[in-house]
């Protein structure tokens, strides 16, 4: 409550401005005003089962905005069940996320989570666990925080620290590697505790590129007995 009063008070004295049009933001807005938000690179057409981006042309053939299955995941279904993607990994989201991750500007990560909530409003109560993809201890020490956890806090509007999915091995950054190397690089890096038996899990990650990390984490969760694993992605590369 106090936190809310303080932030509203601060917002009144120093209103944040929309990064695009510089108009003052309303308390429920984050980073961008509502009209600029609609001009951001939103992820409009993707396979909701595996997260593959689809050409906008496909939308002419499929009346629905999102496909339930694409040809790729019909052949080789992913270990997760549904994917929800807010943005394409393009500017200005790309630059903001870069600042959040490498510029120690962790407030931006929280604000991106709030912004994401405006695009995808999932019924989070339907999940037993809502978790960020964990970082290794070494990476956490280097960066000082897990950006995906801060995005999640912004998204949920509350802090819920949970340590039931862990990253037990340190691996090289996926961005340095090719597709095949990425799969090898994250093999066995996650460890899920026993609490996942028959549970529904929502897993949040900042960027999905090949999806290798998210596949590995989902596999581990299913192995631990999770009934359902859905992914919530800030940006799709
Ligand atoms: Zn604006
Ligand atoms: Zn698919």
C-alpha cells in the first residue's frame, strides 16, 4: 500500500514521459502511452503452439490471428504447450531490453514487464507456478539480477520469489552459438524440484531465439511431472 502511495506521489511530482511522443504517462501506462504502444513491433502472427513466427500473408488464408499448429510443430511438437509472445525483437524494444540486461538499468526490465501486461493479459491464477527462466549462479553474480524475474514482477505487479526451478550449470551465452550448438550448450542445465507433479506452469523469458533454452527448461519441468508448461515471451527474435 505504502509502495503504491509513494509511487503515485512520485508520479504526480515527476510524471514519466512516453519514450516516443514525450507526453506524460498515466499511472497505468509504462514506457509508452497507449497510442504509441500500438505502433510498437507487436508479435501479431505466430504459431501459438511452438512460437514460430509466421508470415503476415498467412493471415490472409487463416482467419484466426494465431495458428494452433504450424507444419513444423505438427512434425516435431515442442515440450511446452502454448506460447504467448508480446513483441518482435526489434527497436525500440530491443534497445530497451539491451539497456535492462547489460546497462544495469534494471528498472527498465520491470517497466517492460508492465508494458507487456498491456499486450498479453493472461489469467495467471490458472497457473500453479509463474516463474522466470533462471540464470546460473555465475551469471547472476555478474549481472546482479535476473532480468526475466524483474520483467515478471512488472508483469504480475507483485514480487513472488521462488527458487524451485534452478539453473545448476553455467553455460556460454546462447547468442555466441549456432542453432545446433545452442541445443548442446543448454543440455542438462536445469533442475526442477519435486513440487511440479501435476502442476500448471507459466515460464517467462525475455527473448526467444531458437527456443533451445526454453525447450530444455520445459523438458525438465515435464520430467518433474508438470501437467502443462506455457511460455510467456517478451520478444521473439
Ligand atoms: Zn506516446
Ligand atoms: Zn508451431
